[in-house]
């Protein structure tokens, strides 16, 4: 053998040991690895405990041959499904608590976090995913393939593949503490309550249950008419009440631990109690009463807005505050994090903390409807952290959104938090490899809202990318991986949502999308035939004098829906945080910001900074190549290319559009536009790849 052949063989061996094997992402953050033997003593053999034992046996990375005790019993340090870890094992008051303890322990072993004397309690009782899955298999605002639950009327039989997938889904949810799923779209088809569909719901519920997951359904308010053939769906009508009673009984016969209903009523064309001159409370209470004997709950959404209200941001508060105290105790009002609609940045909804006699739960959006679908890398934990940790001042300083909803300030009988899911049939479940981090982060924050985004990014990155079987470089292997991959990738993730804000809607801009796809820029979108609050021009109000939505006391007065001192702080342009500036104020183009720049220049700088940030992500990612498998490396690399193009289109489209009103030059330091305004409007290069 000559030297060349020897070095060739050597090279192949080296490559085999160092290259990470291709990963398609299907195993999420639960990737299989080697495990050490462990002996488990478990008191009980429920399906949930069996799963707990199975997980420990398959994933134990502690001392080989350790003995671990799983014990269930009351302890005053434990709340709900909380758990305790110590050197002897896991203790919890419920079987579910044991399962959560197992996942927590295994996560700590994998990420190198200490598992000595841990006491962990969930912040919210219900930690739900809301699937906007339609029965025909499409997913509203879903960007990762078709529904994992539905395939249409003609395909209701449950296959072995379905079962496997649902089990994998349930396991992933449980591993981050998610304990409930709403299986269908809030724009609900009445058909979901048809016996044929309920059979499939039961099959799903049976598979989710051993992972501690409760099943809920979205229901259509006019089901009594559309499914039951009744003449009315008036919630005070005796026959209607009877219809819901019988239907509810039918559901509980099939699914004894069914969770309850999620309702979108009198919103975006959906039917509701107001169609019959009744209130949201009348509608919600009727359902709450039929669910009460089974301990079921109603999650009633506050996402309402009508064309009569001059400022859409005010509507939910105006409609729901007068009803505070009128709801049954098994009703929770489900409120989106912001007053408009899951924008890249919104202030928190003023309903949080304001409804003191009614349980309120936050609704977050995991699917990236307004943050680049599954084409853009946007780690959302910082956005949710920002909302949950915002101070409402409702009961004095420190009344954060989280504390106003988790039962610490108001003693609600039920507490909950929901996330609109980003799952689909794509092999990696979520489309973008980094979108998985948002599913993970939602579960972790719903369990513990005091966690920082940094901690969550750290855990997820280690679990999702670190491969103990790979020698990452010549020196001390862990150190290399942490420096070469973990640190830069975490920094990129933590910056990513702000980058999206910068290149799409900085300084308080919101909802300036093109038409209904909620993807590319469309600040020009404002046809007279469309209801004003469905246009972009309504939200930015740009003219030659200035830009922004005046929600101060001299404008729509939406600021007054917030508690003092926040209301005054937002009202005053000098104290309003700049990130919310154009949300609350209409300002002249030459208004001076804290940086000393004019508003116009600052807008341009933010758009430019956003694209520079994404260009930075491209560089960061390219350097990670030695530390990640080829499949995921290339996929993310390609997606970042597209994101840069998207950012360019956003920047050029918005700057050139607003320049027509500002009549000022683009600051000299900044790169010039690449696309012309008319070109963007006409060709929408953002969709070139489709
Ligand atoms: C909006 C979505 C729409 C949803 C609606 C909702 O564009 O598809 O149906 O929210 O939350 O964000 O009901």
C-alpha cells in the first residue's frame, strides 16, 4: 500500500468517527442514545407509570447499575403534577408527576445539569396545545405539512401508522410537561361532534392518556342547528341545552377523562351567543353547566373585534370587562398575548390582570403565522418571556402577566396556558429544524415561567444537536462543541426574534403584511373594498406628516385600558418604550429619538440592522458545519439564505413605501435597496421559491 492509499483509508476512518450521522429531526429533542443499566423500584403499574419506567430504562445515563425508587404519595411541597428528585429517586403525588420527574431527570443527565434535591411544580394546571387542524387534513396557519390527526371524512379509520405517530407526539409533549391537546381548529366544523369523528377522537385520547395528556375539542356554537337539526342554537333555549347535555354525555361515555371545550364565538364570522342577543357569558355558562358534572371546563376565547370599533386593539377589553364575574367557575377566558393578533411584537393584552373575578389564560402562538412561517428562524421563547414577565401593575408592582394568570394573585379554581401548535406530517414535525425549539420552549415555559429563554435555548440545543458518539475535533471534545456550536447557536437563537422584528415591523409597527398570507411585506395594502382593520394602512396611518397609530388619550385612548402607572407611561411619548412607539403614537417623521436620530432615520436603521442580523446568522451557521450532521446543516443553511432574501424584501419594500410619505433620503451609511417598490408589489419575490 502506498502512502496515498494509507492516508486515504485513514481519512475515511477519521471521517466515519467524526462526522455526525444524518438526522432527519423526527426524534426531536428525544434522540436515542446509549443507556446504562438501572434497577427501578416502582410502586404501581398504571400505564403512565409503565411509560415512566420504560423511559428510564431506555435513557438512563447515571451510574450504571443504580437503583431508583419511584414513589407516589402526598407531600406538602408538591402542587398538582409536581415532583421531587433526590439521590434515591423520584417522588410525586400523582403518576403523571412521576412521568414528568423522569423526563426532567433524563434531561438533566443529558445536559449536565444537577439533579440533586429538585422540587418542581407546574405553574399552570393545564398546559395545552391548540391544534388549528381542519377535519379535511389541512392545517390553518400550519407550515409543516398536513394534520397529524385528520385526513377527511372518507378516511376516518385508525391505522397503525396513526397510532405510532400519535404516541410519538404524546411522548414529545409529555417530555416538556404539556398535558392537554385541543385536537381541531378553533374555526370548528360541527362535524367534530359527529359520532364517526368522536370514534376517532376516542382513539386519539386513548393513545394520549398514558402520557398524561387530556383531550379537548373546539366546538362550533351552532352545532345544535348544523349537526343536531334544531331550529336555533340560542344558549338559553331548553332544547339547545338538552342537545349539548346529550352530546356531552356521549363524549364522556367514550372518553371519561375528556377535558372540555374550546370556543371561538362571534369572532371572524364564527357563530356565537350574540347572534341570539345573548352575551359571551350566557354562551359560555351554558356549556360550563353541562360540563360541570364531569369536571370539564370551557375555554372561551376573547379574540373578538368588529368593524364598528375604531381601534381593534380596544375591542376585547371593551367586550369582556363588563362581564367580569359573570362567568361560571369552570370557564376560563383565553386571551391572546397581545391585543391585536400574534404580531412579532405587541404589548401585552390589557385584559391580563384586569379581569379579577374571572379566570384568564394566555394564548401564545407557536406556529409562526406572522414570523416567517417555517422558512424563517425565529426562536419565540424571548417573545413569550417578554409577555409573561410584563408588569400589569394590577395588584401593585410585580403583578406580571404570568402571576395574574397562574393563580398566584387571583385564586382561580383552574389555571391554564395554551400554545397554537406548529406540528404537521413533515418528517421533522415542524418544518424548520429550529421551529422545534418553539414547541419545546412553550412546554418548558408553561411548566415554569421563571425560566429564562437562555436556559431553554441551552437545553434544547444540547438535546437536539449534541452527539456523544462524535469526536468533535482533536482536543477535549465537549469543550470544542460548546465553543464551536452551543455558544454561537444559542446567541443566534436568542437574537432571532428581534431580528424578525427589526426587518419586518420595528419600533411598534404591526400588521403591515401583504393581504392574507401574513408572510411578506404589504404596508401598501389598503383597498377601499376591504374592512379597514383588515388593511395595513389602518395600522400604520402613514402620511406626509408622520406615522403610527395614536392610541394615547388624544387618540383612541387604548392606553387607558392599562393600569397606572403603565397607562401614563405609555401615553407619554417621552416614557413610552421605543419598541412600542408607533403602536401607541403617531409621530412626525423628524421626531427625535433617544439615539439622537430622527424617526425616519431610525426606522431605516432598524430595517437595515434586521437584515444585517440575518446575514450574521448565515455566517454563524456556516462555522458550525463540523459540529452538525450534513442533513440538518444544509437544510438550515438553505433556509437562512431564503430568510436573507425575505429580510431584503421586507427592508426594501417598507423603506421605499414609507419614503413616499417621509420624503427623506435613506441615510447615507445604509446599503441601498436591491428591489424596487413596484417590482416587490407586482412580483412578490418573496414567493419566488414556491
Ligand atoms: C388569526 C389567524 C386566523 C385564526 C384567528 C384566530 O389569521 O387564521 O383563525 O387568528 O385566532 O391569527 O381565531
